C-alpha cells in the first residue's frame, strides 16, 4: 500500500513520495508534507523556470531562487512563472 500524506499544496490526503527528494531537513519536510503528484507538478514547473530564465544550477543564487519559489509553490503563495507562459485551457 502507498504511503499517504496530507498534501500542503492540494490540501487533501494523497499518495506520498517514496523517499525524501533530497537530503537534509528540507527534503524531510517535503517528504512528510508534499504528495507525489505535487512533487511531479513542481518538477515540471521548476524545469520551465530553469529553461526560460536560463538558470545554472551551479550558481548558488539560482539554487536559492528555486528553493524560494518551491516554498511559495507548495505553500499556496504567489510564485514566479516563466514570462509569456500561458497555461493550456482544459
């Protein structure tokens, strides 16, 4: 059976991650409070930010920026989006 968490992004019980996404307290916090679906959605958004803003992950400022955007994304605050991006209509 899948591990369930109360997802802080979607505000409901959902399937959790299989392991923390990275080491340390922040990785553990994500593991305990973010669903697998929310993590996959964040990864997609993060990739778009990296590509559209030409970020280099070896740059500490870029990593700090992405960390801050991830925190906003999961907490429901307004987060940065790629300029000119229009989400698909359903």
